[in-house]
């Protein structure tokens, strides 16, 4: 298995060594470098990366993970070249049109988080339909972060809280961490136990900043298109050996 870089956050209560992470979040990085190494256009890296999404979604469900959140497209990614953005949006359209059968077959519920108003109307409509069509599935929940940025998410939540206070529907002193979490895009989802970033980069890139306060972080040199079930299994097995104490010791 490729070299794995790990960073541990201290956590507050001891978990069983047999514990499977309830929620895994992944920063899918390295599509462009995967293509460049092979002398291919970047679009081919994104296409191969989309295939890896399907493989890892199936693998996570088989391993007992209940929530899988994938960082697919950040708000900063809009600054990429128009051709690359067009390619990514084309792959997204294809995914939204073609993957309902597989999601249903594997009992996967899908959710999307991010700034939907930055996406084309046909894409947001297809996203809403896929969410509705899979809402009754009770296996793995696949959460796809599209046009997503955590700072923007937090600002949006602050504005929601401020509006409620202004209307008199909420007292400022009643706002706590639990209430604030319910104002985020990920409301009703547990915080990630485990965050994985592929490609060797060691940063979180404006991803789930509130939610990953006590997550375990893993950094692997593997480029996203080469990431597979075997490596995911190895990372989860390492996670299972950890003692999480949430700041107690």
C-alpha cells in the first residue's frame, strides 16, 4: 500500500477497537496529476476519477460505513479554466442521469450540499430529482459536496441565526453548538469520524471546517483515480486501532 500520512486529533471518549467509522469524508484530489503523468488530457483524469467514486461508494457500503461525504467541486474550483469546468459539469450531468439504477440497487440515499444557485438550473433540477428518488433508501447515505465551501456554509448559518434573532424567533443566548450544527448544510448528519485526502497534499482546503473538529485525518499519496477498496479498507483498519478521547486527555 502507498505511504500513508496520518494526523490524529485528540478526542474525548474511548472507542472500541472494532469500531467502523460511521461517517467517512474524502477530499478527492489528484485527477489532473493522474492524467498528466500518463500524457493524457486532464479530462481523462476526471473521467477515471468519476469511476473511482462509484467503486468507493460501493466499497464503503460493503465495509459498513453509513455516511460517505465526497468533496466533488469546491467554490474555488469555479476559477479553473472554462474548458475544465465545462468538462466537470458534463460529467456531473452524466452522473445525475445515469446512476439512479445503481444507487437504487445498492440502497444508497444521495444528498447534495453546497451553493446550488451557482449551478445551472438543469443540474439543480436533476440533483433534486435524484435526492427525491433515493429518499426512501436506508443503506449508505452518499453526500456529494458540489460548489461547496465551508466558510461560505458557516457564514450562511450565521445569517440564518441572525435572521431568527431579528424576527424574535430565537434568543441569541440560546444558540449553542448543537443548534448551530442544525443550520449547516449537513444538518441531520453526524460529524465525520474520519477524513481522507488523496494525492499527498496535507491540508483540508475549506472542507467541513466546523464538522471535522474531532475527526481523524489521513493523508495518502495515492492519486484519487488509483484509490480503491483495498486502500480504504487498510485506512479503516488503522482507524479502528485508535483511541479517540475528544480532548479529555
